[in-house]
């Protein structure tokens, strides 16, 4: 391992970019990990990244180069590696042979748009950490013509079962008698938050499409397509999570 300092064994494996922390814990408990020649089954075992020799499936643990990928997720796919109900997963859309990549947050099955993947657990945590307040932007088609007071309520924050939402930036892009298209920017990331916000003001989401996370735009990536972020994009993303977008 190239990292320095002491860490729990599961965290050391995860931060090397080999797998998620949960997968590391499973591998350790299954007896697939040895430290200094001895099989260790406790994920909370402390190891020294410099002095200790860690083997996973008999191979030395070495840090992988950090990668971040951008996927244009279509509807109909679930954000998981495997689904017990046999539904299509987003991993079917990633290139083969890329090594382990974990999703950064989620988009539900009925939602589409920008979804990030990385083997950098620290970056993934920073992106999803509520304290970072990284902006996420969605284009949302809602049922019916939304009233001005409903749009204003979304802007000011609405009450949900898990507490009031923070103020959001909301623009009306298009409206007719049957539907309203909104552009909504939030700095939270609660489960199905946009859908619940729209429901709280008396409407319902028809389509939900994420177009931006922090400085990253979905751009012209075709539906179902993905690409690896270049160094400048990753640098901009790291800068954004170090400097919260707004309070």
C-alpha cells in the first residue's frame, strides 16, 4: 500500500480503490484477507499502511489510480450492482474491465441523467456529504399547471416527514394545462427528495432528469453512454467540494 497512517482494515482496502467498504468487510469476514501472513476476519483490525503487508485473495494490496466516470443514466435502470428482482442495473452500462467503481449517490429507477462513479471513497463521501452543499440541478416535468404560490413554496422550502427542506432555486421553463417543466437546484440529497417536494405542493413528478452536479454538466453524453472525467474536470470537482457552493 502507498498510503500512510493507520486505518481499520476495511477502510484501508476501500481507500485503495479495490472495492466498497461494505464489500471489504465481507471479504475480510470471509477469510480472504491476510495481514502479515495471518488471516484476519475482523474488519475493525487496525493496520499500518506502510509497515503491514496486506494480502487480498493472495495478492498484495496496492492503491489503484483514482478514477471518476460520468454516466447518462436512462430510466428503467436501478443504481445497484445486483438486483434481487432481476431488474437492469447501471453497471450493465459501464465499460468492461474498468475495475471496481462505486456510484456516488443514486438515481431511482424512474429517473434519468447524470450519475457519477468512482473508486475514490474520500471524494465520493465529500460529494454526498450534506455539509458540502454541492449543488445538484434537475429538469422536472410535473403534473398540471403549477401555481405561482407552489413554485414559491419550493423556493422557500417545504415540510417533509424528515424535516423542512432548504431553499431551492426553481425556474419555470415551460408550462401548459397538462404539465409544468421546472429546473430545480438543491444542495441536499435526501431519498427521493425532488419527488417528495413536488408532491408536498400538490403536484406529481412525471419525469425527473439530473443535468448537473457541482461544476459537471451532463452535456452531450448520449443516453446510456459514459465517459471518464479528465484531470481538469476532476480537479474542478475536488475544488467544488472543498468550497461549498452556497450557505
